[in-house]
C-alpha cells in the first residue's frame, strides 16, 4: 500500500514538473502568439507631417506630427510657437486602414478628445500611396486653420524627440516669404492702451491688435444706428458689438487666451464710419 502511494505521489510530481516547464517556456517566449510577433512591440505604420507658418508675423508658428502605431493607436502632436515660447500638446486617437471593394485604400481615424478639430475622418490614398489629411487645428481659444497633413509609410522622424528637436531649431524662423499687402490707412482707430488698437478701414475690414501688435486678428465691420458690429474673418460666429455712452464708443474684446481679462477699446468720434454706411 505504501509503495502504491509513493508511486502515485511520484507521478503527480512528474506531471507538476512538466507543467511548470511548459509554463516557463511559454512565459519566456514573447513570440508565442499566433501572429509570431511580440505583442509588446509596436511600430509606426503611418506618419503624418505638417506645418502652418501663415501667422508667423502675428507671433504664431505651428508644427504637427502624427504617429499611427501598429496596434491601432495613434497620437497627433501639436507644437505651437508663440512669441518665442513653444508649447506641446497631444491628441490620442484610434485608427485603421483597409482596402474597399473597389481596391482603394482607406484610412479612418477617430477621437473623443474635445480639443481636436475632428471626431472622425476617412481618407482615400493618393495615387502615390500617401494620404492627404486636410487637418483642422484649433488655437487661441477657438480660432482655427487647416493644413495639408501628409501621411506616408516611411517615417521622417524615428522618435518624437527627434521631431521636437527639429521644431525647437526652426520654430519662428521659417515662415513664408510673401509680399506684404499695400498698407491701408485707417479711417477710425480705437485705442485699447498698452499698444492695443482696432483700426477700421474704408473697405469694410478692421484689424484688432493686442499685446502691442504681437497678435493681430482680421475682422469685417458694419454699422447700424451708431452700433458697430465686427465679425471675425477666421471664425464668423464670433461677433463683437459696440456701445456708446456720452459720446464715447466702446468695444470690449474677450477671448479664452486672455483668461479672465478683457481688452477695452474706446473712440470719441466714429462719424467717418457712419458716413460710409
């Protein structure tokens, strides 16, 4: 009886040892999944690049990098240069590519990030195999611009740090060399103190300058019953109206980048605007 018991115990021990050996081998083999790849390793399948330099004379310069990883995750990195300071932000997303029934390659990306300029987008590959994403980005609390965000399967930057090094070296210096528009002469100017002003022009446009001219925003204007209405060119939903008390006309400008502050502009004579209506 004792010999049978010992034999049974020996068999159990042998099975346990075999199971332990198999588990150990499996744990030490990171390529044992059905794909034959290490699931912990991800690579860049698509990389998007873009920049926006049109506002460099207004103190802004923008760079963008989008890494679409092999596990279906992705990050779009925003670099905003504003008056010699660079801030970096990230937008996480999910993506996938597929070939439709017509043989066309598509790229689809989606995000729940409310600060992104998109929720979901679908792109078709260009004839050269790249993707051109007309990417809308937001800045300064609601203003927006659109860039050509070009995606390729050959990453230009192996790491995000390499891209940031490029941005740090070039931000604020590239820009586009476009000839300046002929200087227009303001027919009415509102003073906001500390170098802040709003210039109104006879062609129905206006230029709001803040931070001693470091930031400039384009508007159109109309006037009715002595009330001026300004409409943002880049964000038409943004409208500013004036008030007049004791002959002094006041325009108050607020924006999220000002925090809890606002800029008050005043003018004692707007008759030149009224004469043009």
